[in-house]
């Protein structure tokens, strides 16, 4: 077997390329896309692709759905449909959602396509024929009733760490620990419920250790400019030493292993999915796809989340190195960290997410607001947090009050003073020249940050143009000079229009829908990146469209509805996963008998002043009535309880709560969703009757 060669493309740095190929991690089609996916991969990739197009640099943005793997078969089994039904549903939903958000893919395809199956099969066969795989037997769990080997997700059992009885064979979702199916206590097959057996099965492995020296040189020596989180994770894996990784598995859903005797085996999804970048490019450019993958003048950029760093920086490059034939390696992999939601990790299984298709339905016409907020909060170097209150604040105080306000003022004043026709500019004075110089500085900074994949900081520079515009109008005050210095006002308004035109260009990668509206409003014929900061983008005499508000305020009710939707998901998840509390230490009849439990009727109920938790009860107890204070105000309205019978502890010492003397305790049950249910008799009892 030939020894690994150093890849010829190890030190591609600081050079100009003829073209850029951008790939985006393939979203998994067992569910919709959420804001974590958008912030981590798709919005930054689209920003970069749009910027390159504006700069006149050839670029192709590749996307597609990842449609193989165990979670899809599990979902299909649960719903009683085929895996193809599942992927067809979610591929359509994801593709349409991306289109509505303005993600400008040149192609968005899928891994169930014929061309992908052919490409992935050929890739495997090429490596197989070269002797790049290691074939080995391993022991895996087998369902004797279903007569098939079990993928990790087809096995459940007790977690050996937290003793959750419903842990999966790859991970316990209760404690988050990664597992092997053989780690589980009392494992069961999800297919038949049978106890699985260990049996021998044959698979093919990619010997990553064989490519470790080449990968170490390519990454650790050749790409020190990569983000620290990417470089650091790669170094950690390389320092631990790479191990062979299985490229096949026993499953019926996927790309069949194209080797005689491999019936019932498919390509492992981690091997299959990245080949989708190549097959999708083939589908887009059937006759020239190799130019985008094998020409050293092509720069390849992989946009991914941090959970895919190893696959794109170590595993897929090793696959390309093993294949040979001129395949180029990625020049950069600007992976983002994770975006959290309202202080908690996004979880699809718990429905703790903001789903893109639901956002588009709930906030029609506000695609750019989401793109803006996700970029402003981009988790580029560390995990970040999305909150609905921050979303509202950024829309109202930044997009409406700063950007939208400036553009609207310029359009309104131009129509007011010049009937919408852009006036000619006279000589620029010191204030004008300072504004122009600041525009040029912002352009230089913005461009540099986009080139370095610092999109969050780049957005600040783009917004800096709007801040500059507002400052310029405040300094020049054309509304005060219009009667005394009309020539000066013409110059000011002309420059203000040019600032708006620069904003339309600079903001196009970030907020394309707003940019399109500005192009129409200011009659901008074409957008070119180099035109930012020019003072002649919009010619004098150009008639502007009628002014329109680019953004509108988002009120509290819309945000409250989104927060309540999340809270409802949290409550439902709590109910679905609720288990009774463990039984307490055994007690005795005597100890129980020491508690005087009685039934009483609620005569009065009202909130306790200066407390949002406490209610004050007057209970008819068959004696002299009594006052009890109970912390159930968040679960009941006072009028719901008046006239009801409740069970209370009668022989507790009196205590003062918020200045009110309480003579007992009302019994309540704690439900799965955290709510309380007051305990009472099934049929009317005598007031003061003891519970026995």
C-alpha cells in the first residue's frame, strides 16, 4: 500500500484566488431549522457569499439536506411512515424556509438524489480499490427477534451514570453523558423490546492515524490563522492521536456499500454527508464541477457549527487526501460556537427552540430583523444567548430609531424641499469632508472584517454608516438653513442621499430585503462594493420613490406571545418527562397519627398585600373558623377557591407571614408542570372532619 503523501495544498495563504466555493453544513432532515443553525452556519455563509458577489468575485454557495442516518428511521418508525416520507417533508420545509430568509444558495439539493448516491458510491469504491480502508470484525448489539444489528439509537436502557431508565445507546439525554450501547444497564431493543445480543459484524474503517502527520502539518503549521476555537479543537484531537473510524454500518436506510457481500450495510452518515458538497456541485455544474474542487485557484470555505469541526477539519480532509486526484482542501473553516435561547441550551427534543418556519409565519416581512439580531449576537468566539427582549430592543432602538430613522428623514426632506429630485451638490466644507472621510474609514474596516469572517464586528461598521448619517444631519441642520442658505442645504441633502446609497450597499449582505427596498426608494441602478463612500452613486436629478418606513416597532404583546410559547414547551416537556418523586424514608402509623388533618370550607380568600405568592384564607373548621396563609397565588384566583372544601393540617404552630397569622397549612399536590393542585374530598364532608 502506498504511503500517504503530503497534500500539495498545505500552504495556500495570502494569495488571490480566481473563485471561492462556499459550503454550508447540511441540515439534518428529521426536523425543521432553528435559530441556532442560522446563527452558526447559514446567515454568516450568506453574508460572505453576498459580499463576494458585490465585490465582483466569482463565488458559489452550496447547500443541501442530509437525509440519511438513524434518527430519520426512528422518526419514520414512530410516525408509521417511510424514511423517504420524512426527508421529503423536511427537505421541502427547510428549503422553502431558507429561500424566504434570503439565504442565496446557488443550489440546495439533497443526499437522497441519484447523483449523490452515485458520487458517494464512487468515492467509497475509489478508496476501497486503492486499499485505503481497513476491514475488521467488531462486536455489536443484535436484535434476535427483529433479526438485525442495532444502531445505538435503537437501544435503550438504564444510564450507568444517573440511572435514567430511558437512556439511548449513544447518549443519556437526562445527564448529557455520551455512551456506548454496551454501557447501558438492562438494554432493550426499541424495535421488538427484546434483550439484544452481542454478535460479530464486519465493517470498513478509514485509518485516520495514517493521515495524522499530513493533517498535523496542514492544520498546525499551515493554518495558524484559523479561529482559535477551530485550531484548538483540531490540535486537541491530533495531540490525543487519531484512530481508525468506521465508514459503514448495519442499516437499511442510506447509500448501500458498493462492495460484493456488503448487503444490509450502508455508508456511515458522517462519511456520506460531506460528499454531498461534491455531488451538489456536480449537479449545479455537470461539466465544470472539477474546476471548483480541483483547481488550486479555487478557495474552499466550509461554514459549520462547532459540533462539526472535527469532521470538516480532520475527517473530510483525510478522505480527500486519501482520494487524491487533485481534490483541494478547505482554506478556512470559520466555525461558530453555539447559540443558546433564553439562557438555556437549544434542544430540538425538548422543543426549546425558535423554529425558522414559525418565525417567518409569526413575523411576516421581518426576515431582516432576525438576520440582524442573529449577526449582532453571533457566537463567533464563544457561546452566546438569544432572548426575545433583546430581539425587541435591537429592532426598536437600533433598526427603527437609528437606521430606519435616518433613511426616512433623508427621503422625507428630499421630497419636502425638492419634490423628490436629488439636488446637485456644491463645494464640500469641513463638515462634509469629515463625514466622507469617516465613510471611507468605515468601508475599509468593514471590508477587512468581512474578509476575516468577523461578521458581528462588520455589522457594527455597517450600522456605523447610519449613525454617521444621523450625526451629519444633526450637525448640519438643513431644516434650519433651508430658507437662508438653500445652496448649502442642497449640498447637505445630496451627501445625505449618497450616505443612504452606501448604506444600501453595505447592508445588502446582512439585510438584503431592506437593501432591495432602499435600492428602489433611492433609484440605485446597481450595487457594487467599491461604490461605498462614493459621493456620486445617485446622480443629481434622480427622482426618489415615495418615502416608506423600513422598519416598525415590535410591541410587547408580540414578544410576550413568543415567551409564552417557550414556556408552554417547557411545561409540556416537564409533563412528558415527569416521574414521581422517590418515596421518602418509611414512617410509622404513630408519626402519621400525630398530624391532625381536617376538612374545611373556604369562606374567604384574598391576596396578601405586597406578595405575589400568598393568599389569605378564612376556613370554616367546624369550631371557630381559622385563618391560613398559603403560597398558591400563582396557581389559583381567590374566587376559584371560595366555597370549596380543602384538606389542611390543623395542629401546626401559628406563624406570621407578611404580618398575617397563619393557623395551619393547606395541602396541595405538586404536578409535573410545576403547578399546584389543592387537595379536597371527592364528596362533601363535614367541616372539621378528620382525615383518617
